[in-house]
C-alpha cells in the first residue's frame, strides 16, 4: 500500500473518526482559511486511487468511506518505519525507543507483563 502525505493522513483521520463523508462535509472540519473544495476533492480521489477509500454514488455526487482501518494503517506504517530505519529489526527499534525516551525498568517490566498477558489471551 502506498504511503500517505501529511495532508492525506489528516483527511484519512476524518474518515476514521467520522465514518463515510461527502467532500463538502470535510470542509466543515477546517477553520478559516478553509482549503478549496477542488483541492480536497483531488486529495480524496487520490486516496481512493491509493486504495484507502472507496465511494458510493448519491445522484451526481459521491460519499467516500475508508476501506483501510486506522489499525491496519498504523501497523503497516510501523512495519515500514522498522524496515526502512531499523533494518527490519524490531529489537533495534524498541532499543532506540527505550534509550531516546528514557523508559524506566519498571515501565519495561509493565510492558512485558502486558505483552505476555495479551499473548496468553489470544492463545486461550
């Protein structure tokens, strides 16, 4: 799946938060100065071409809806970051986060407990 620009991701968040939308409804989420309708329409059509949105026809207009969930997007994005910046090493990514964010030993133990609990719940 193709990457999103910051503006595309911003618009996808509207769909993930609000559900299906007409382009004119997206305009309401912006404060002045609002983007031009045609600009939003172009971005939304681009998101559809990239496989993130689809649409239903309502007369001569379209209502768009997300076909990629926010969870799926986050997982793919994280995998892409780990692949690109950490040579596919999740251990290296976690190690960098621990060092950069000064995560305490107790926080790490809590994280390990949560992961172990999550794994035991999915195996039952």
